[in-house]
C-alpha cells in the first residue's frame, strides 16, 4: 500500500523554542502540528478550534499610573538663532 505524501511546509525565519535553531520548523498542513527537524520539538499550532486571546502588554505608556502627570508644567522659551545681539 502506498502512503499519501505528508503535506508539510517550512516556516521561513521561525526559531525553535527548544534548540533556538532558525529555519528548522515545519508545519504539517493536515494536523496543524509544528515540528523542529533539528531537535524533534513538537507542538500543536493554535488554530480555529483554539481560542486565541490577545491582550495589550503593560508598558510605561499604557499603565494608568503613567498617564498621570506627576511633573508640573513649566514655561518653555523658544530662542531664535538669528536674533544674535552683539
């Protein structure tokens, strides 16, 4: 009996989370399993059946504390370099 060919594709630029090798990750299109051909790492890819939850990471700009103005406003004086006296 002849087995149907495995439908796999390499993911360009992907880095293996286990061995850190680049361009060694293949994805099986039928099972949505990703695998490193260098070290054998395997992991299921998130797909339509897996809910993907994304949230914005907390940064110094997005935190509520950072949006508060802790420093008082001060006057800024603009100088014209063409206004030289002398």
